C-alpha cells in the first residue's frame, strides 16, 4: 500500500468461494485505490461492481458506497462524500457488520471535521473505535487520526500526539502505506497551520519548530513520490508555499501559490489567495496583490472557518498596508482580530469536551 494491501485484497478475491465474496474484496480494493488517489481506476471498478450487483446485496452495496465516498473525498476533499458514508453506515448497522459500521463512522468523522463540526467528528471517531472488530485496523487508524486532528487544532497537542501514534500503529497493522502518508501529511499540516496562524498575527516563530515542519513536509513529498501516491500531490506543494511564506521567501512562495492555490479545496482558497497577495505585496507587485486580495474577499463566506478567516483578513491587512491603503488595512485588521477572538473563544470552549471524548476512546 498500498502495494501490500492491494496485493492482499487481490489474493483474497482470487481465493473467494462465491461471486459475492469476490466482488466484496474487489470493492475493498477499490476503496484502497481511492485512498491512493487513483480515482479514475477506482471509478471504473465502481461502475463494473454496480453492474454486477443486480440483487443489491447489502454488504457489497455498503462497500461500493464506501468506495464512492472515498473517491469523492480524495478527488477534492469534498464534503459531499458524507452522504455515501452515512448510507454505508446505515447498511452496516442494519446487517450487524462491525467492520463496515466502524469504517463508515470513521469516514463520517473525517467529513464532519472538514465541515468544521469538530464535536460531531470526535464522536463519530469514538464510535468507530468502540465498534471496530479485532481486524478493524483501517477504521481505527482513520478514527484516531480524526481525534488527533481535532485535539491538535484545539490546543491539546500532547494528547493529539498519542492519537497520531495510535493512527500510525493501526495503519502499519493494515499494511496501508497511503494512510501512513496521510498521517505524516496531517502532522505537518497542523504544525504549519499553527505556525502560519501565529506568523499572520506577528507572533515570533521558534526556529526549531519551523525546521521540524520543513523536515516533515519533505518527508511527505519523498514518500508520496517514491510510492506514487497521488492523493496528496496538490496539497503538499501548498505546505511548501506556507513554509516559504513564514520564511519570508516571497518569490518562491508566490510561484507555488500561482500554480496550486486556485486548484485547492474551496474552503481554503480564500486563505491561500490572501497569503499569495501578501507575497505579491512584499514583492511590490501592487496590481497583482490587489487583484488577489479582491478574489480572496469575494470567496469568503460565513462557512469559512474562523481561524482561516482570521488569517485571511490579517494577510490582507498587511497587503493593503504595504501600499499605504490605511483605511482598507485598518478594516481588515479589525476583522482579523474579531475572527481571531471568536476562534480562540470557540477553541477554548470546546477543548475540554474533545479531550473527554478522546480520553474515553483511548480506553476502548
């Protein structure tokens, strides 16, 4: 794993005693293909499996739904995937299949996290851990990753580290190198999230932390390149851009943003455009900086998460200030402080609840 897991599933499909069992293993392999970012191949398999599943056998149907959800998730980090995960979860509960139920719950949690519904995400992750069977390594790996991300984002880094370790251990047990890659990505992404948040508000950064983030980003890139894991190819360069941004390497950051920012997930695009606007401003490229600032503001919505919105406004304030646009800079600065305060209040208010959910999950 991918090659190990893919090979295991291929062997199990060949050895299956019935057509339905063979198709179920194929559907599980299709899920693995989606996690590797091989979306086109996975969608072709889904098409063939749906054609074969004329009797709508419940277990096979559930695995096909999981594969469809994973294709949507890894194609664009789409929150639309949650509908397929919920349908798979319902089938898993109805037929008493703990493997399906727990895996679907873990992925519902991942989708809830993407939508900023952190308590719901943590509860689904805890459900996945509670109900996962002995061989439910994939469900436990994703569930612990969801918990780790929730905890890190809400300031409980030491507890998050325990769940990252559990996620990694379960991924190894599952022979799933794509999941190991995803864990490395999330570790680096959340460290950079915190560093770029602090940098946007003028907090001095610790050099050792920046160096560690750089090592983590390069480790992901090397792993994905060596294993040809496609699912993170568009996201890792944006981590490199943020590293260049906080390192004041404006031209290098600008070049990466130019190539990848517009293809990023919609919820993060305003932040990336604002960060690129900041780079352009520092390079004294007024027209381009202001054009990006306008694009970033146009894409901001009430669905933009509080922390991303705070950083977006802070970067735009810096851009406007570079060109002596004091009124605009002041308005953006006030907005950044408003959303920063709201985020910190939200973070503080939910931290204890997330820690409680995670502590219970650790005992499972």
